[in-house]
DNA sequence: AAACCAATGCAATAAAGTTGCACCTAACTA
DNA sequence: TAGTTAGGTGCAACTTTATTGCATTGGTTT
């Protein structure tokens, strides 16, 4: 149980919290495990509806904390609500760590396209990049038939 | 006046409305000219604050109509509000027509990087792309000094 | 045990987006 | 031309999402 392998990481959840210098708390454990089970980018509303015994603001602040500690990254897919997904091992949330996402306009799922890294682009003079939000949208494989 | 060259187009605004099969109305004219003057992606709130004699919902519906008629495209830059920018001549709002954007986290301006087209990526089997929202963020040339 | 501090739940609020409806206006019809 | 119609606009209400204040809880430190 304690040594179970979690998500994208070769570490247990407990180890990850230690590495990211974050106290392990009931809400954090539940939210982390929930994200880990789904392996997709999920909205606060979606998480809240499943973890209904937790308060929305607690989940919200937990996600914010996860973002601050680079345990999850956010995706703005145009659906109207922010999606959250677990980072991969070694992710520092720099553009070079990030990847494209795919938003299905039918089932509204948002996927991390882990094997599609953000390309390094040459920006106009004076522009300095620190973040990236790459979203393709259309039909996912489940909805395309 | 009537023959003035507007924005990205080699056509007058009146011509564009005809091409896009859209009636020319007072609000549409003002919103179009406003977007055209700024050559940037702007939020509803921002437009509203300048065109203060127009109603928010009228501007909102006008922008929606412009999007439907492919006169403007939307950008979700993570700022919390949708940005709108004029399309270029010949734009059909397909991914191949679209380009990267840059959101400055300091001045909150969103730029169309017209010379950075969306690359064609190979998606997993079964995924069909229809839209793209590419946003880099950081410091713009004005704020970087 | 007392003090402390972060986490949590609850409730209120802010911010953005959206809609119903009445009125207006300009184009069309008779 | 007068009447009719359809779409555009303004106003106000409302929905959804995001965010914050504050009191309470619960574990850790002194
Ligand atoms: Mn991702
Ligand atoms: Mn653009
Ligand atoms: Zn789908
Ligand atoms: Zn700037």
C-alpha cells in the first residue's frame, strides 16, 4: 500500500509529497489519488462531483497548492473551466517540460499528449517565454466512430 | 472613407461584411473598427470599457456573430477571459489557418504571432483535430526591460 | 497541557459569460 | 405609402466558475 507505484512517477505518493516538500493531508491524498486514477486532465467541478464529501474550496486550494509545488499543471482548453493533470516525474513545468493537450468537444475530456512536447519557437525580439498552453481540439478516439 | 483599407484585409470593412454575408450594423461597425485599430486580441471587458456607450450583451453577441462568420477568432490565454482578434484575409479558422499567440503576464496583452503557424502534429489513432489554441506566455517586448 | 500553525469547511462574494424579453429600426410587402 | 416582418439592440436578470473571509479542527511543538 505505502509502497504502491503512483501514476507517472516511480515514487509512491508519500514520496512525492516529501520530494515536493508538501505535508500529506487527507484532502491532498484523496485528490492526488483521484487524479492519478483518471490519468486525464479534470476540472474542479468534475473532481468535486466525485469526491462529494470534500468541500469545493478545499479541493480548489489543494489543486492550487499542487500547482505551486509543481505536482499538477493546468490546461485552459476553452471548455470554460480549468483542467488539472498530474505532472510527470522530473517535470518543472517549464515550456520544455510541457506537452500538447487534446480537448474532445463531444465528451469534453482533455488528454495529455505526453509524446507531443511543446516545440521551441523563435519569438520576436524581446519576448521571453515562461509558460505554454497548447490545446488541440476536435474528436477523440472514443467519440470518433 | 468607404474605400479605406481595413486591418489584415485588402478589403474595406463594408466589403468584408458582404463577403462574410453579414449585415452592417452600428454595433458591428464600431466593434470591428475597434478591433482593427488595436491589432491585438482583446477581451469583452476591455472592449466594453472603451465602447462604453454600447451594451455588454450587444458587444458579446456581435463578437459571437463575428466568430460564427469567421471574422474573428478566439484565444483562451489563461487570463480568465476570452480574447478576440480579427482574422486575416482568407482565414477559415482551420488549424492550418491559425497561429501561435503570446500572452504577457505583466501587461496582460495578447498578441497574434502571425508568422508562427500551428504545426501539423501527428495525433494518436482516432483523434480528429478541428481547432487549435496555442498560447505561449511570459514577458512581452514592452514589459521586458 | 498549552500554544501554535496549517488545513479544512462553510458561506459569502467576485468575475465572466449568457439569456429572456421588450423595444427599435430598417428592409420588405401589399 | 402604410403596414408587416425580421433581425439588432439595450436592459436586467441569471448561471457558472473562480475566489476569499473567517471560524473551526487537528496534529505538532514547546
Ligand atoms: Mn498535460
Ligand atoms: Mn490570433
Ligand atoms: Zn471524446
Ligand atoms: Zn507586456
